[in-house]
C-alpha cells in the first residue's frame, strides 16, 4: 500500500487554480523527483499533500491524525530560516519529537538517530555550533539531518540540494537513494535535471497545472517534454555512469 496517494487532487491559491486533477501514487523504494519550471506547482503539490494549504480531492495523508503523520512523513521546506540560535544537535533532535512525549528527555535511541543523521550529512564536529552561525549550505544539511533523524517511511523535501556544493549534492542524493533502497520513499523537488536523471528512480513533470509526464527519467526528459514545458533543448545519453543530462539552449523567446 502506498503511503502517498493523490486522486483528483486540485489546489487553488488566491482564487487561481495552480494544480488540477493530480493523480499520483508513490510506492516504497521510490526516489521521486518533482520537476517543472518556476511556478509549475512543485512546492504547492507537497505543501497541499501535507495539509499545509487547502486542497480538493483525495490525499491519503489526510487520513492520518497529526501524531501518526509526524511519525510517517518528514518535511523539509524550501525556507531554510532557523529563527533561534539552537545547536545543530538540538535542531536535529527536533526530528525525534514525534517519537517521544513532550518534555521527555531524549533516549539513547534518539541520540543514536541524531548522531547518525549528522554523520550522513557530513556535519560531524558541528554538533555544538549554533545553527545561526552555519553557512547556508551547512544549514541546509542540518535541516536534511533533522528530516533523516525523524526516521519516517516518507520524506518530502523541497529543493533539498539547492545551494549545496557538488560533492554534497551528490552525497545527499546518494543518501536519499540509499533510503529508497531500504524501502523508504523520498519525494523531492529539484531543478538540477542532471542529478534528477542520474539519481531519481522516477520523475514527475509538472506543467500547465497538471502532471505532464510521470515515469523513468529518460522517458520524462524526452525532447518533446523539454521543449514544450521547459522551452529548452538538452543532451541526454545513457552512459556507464547512468543517464547523463545537460541542458543546451533555450528554444524560443
Ligand atoms: N500564497 C500564494 N498566493 C497566491 N499564489 C501563490 C502563492 N504561493 C504560490 N503561488 C503561485 O502558485 C504557483 C505555484 O507556485 P509554487 O511555489 O508551487 O511553484 P514551484 O514549482 O515550486 O516554483 P519554483 O520552481 O519557483 O520554486 C505560482 O504561480 C505562484 O506564483
């Protein structure tokens, strides 16, 4: 059974339709990249699926009560603001909140998950640094660690690799791929179509308020889809490293 299933799912913002009749079912073991031009509705799709903004139609997550949803789904928003100067360790520990009662001290298991999440994003040695004193990429990685520490079946992440250096973009995508290999599900929005093609098991292309294409990266990143939705021509080839993609040129004015 899929944890995330959307049917006849529509969202309007300020009276304007943004997404119409979305049908999307995500299975365990998938690393799903949500792609589409600026304004296509990637953030809106994830926020509405989480119930953060109103929607119409069916969303399986809406059937969960708040506590169950917090134990089932981790959310990493695009806004990386952390208002308080708490330590990296304390920020990542917030990911454990759904697993223990309010006011209870972290268990050894909580501490293990936090340490492991910090290790996975390469922030060992930063545990006691205030989050407000991190670089923007380091703060992004701390927020990814918070989502990892939550130990959920599903992670939704809004442009998690934006602003990361190349090595950390790759290692973050590899971390998500490893989670998917373990039977968890990761759905992320992403503008880097090269990394999307290389690491995602499935791409969902949003455009014209709908799902334009949904499937393996090579099929979704077709010449026609790239021209019609992104207005670009690109190079895409299957290589010994997997699919290699490069945007080449804008097609029209
Ligand atoms: N609060 C809001 N009120 C009205 N319209 C909004 C609001 N938030 C977003 N929109 C509009 O909804 C559409 C989808 O926005 P959304 O942020 O989901 O796009 P996106 O695909 O995530 O874009 P980007 O790639 O730029 O992050 C856009 O046209 C945007 O202008």
